[in-house]
C-alpha cells in the first residue's frame, strides 16, 4: 500500500481546529472594532457614521481570507481544514455584511 501525499485525517483535524480558533479570534476582533465604531457614532451625530465602512472592510477581509486560505488548502488536498476555513470565515463575513447593512 502506498500512502501518497495526502496528510492523515488526525493531522487535518488538528490543523482545522487550530485555524478555527485563530479565525474566531479574528472575527471577534473585527466584530469588536465594528461595535466600538458603532458606539462612537452614537456620540458623534454631526458626522456621517463610520461603522458601516468598518464592517464592510472586515467583510472583505474575511471573504478574501476564506477564498485564499480555504481554496489554497483545498488545492493542497487538505480538505478538512480547507472546508473549515471556507465555512468559518465565510460565516464571519456574512455576519459583518449583515451588520454593515444595518441588521
């Protein structure tokens, strides 16, 4: 039996878990920065709100990260971490996009 170039399932699960923890920390940081911008906008009624712009920047950052890292991992045949990256970062991008639209 030849093993090939595919990494073991255990290694893929470990990498997927580590990346998911990092992804959730980045999503939390971006959500916190959106919340702080929204809070600051409440006290600065004379200027246009800046929170939707912060949310859109975070959305593009997370969507780009999902495509680059998830797609790259899938291209390298790391299927489990690639799918986790696409799902977690994609969900974070959707959360911030919903926030940017005023939801």
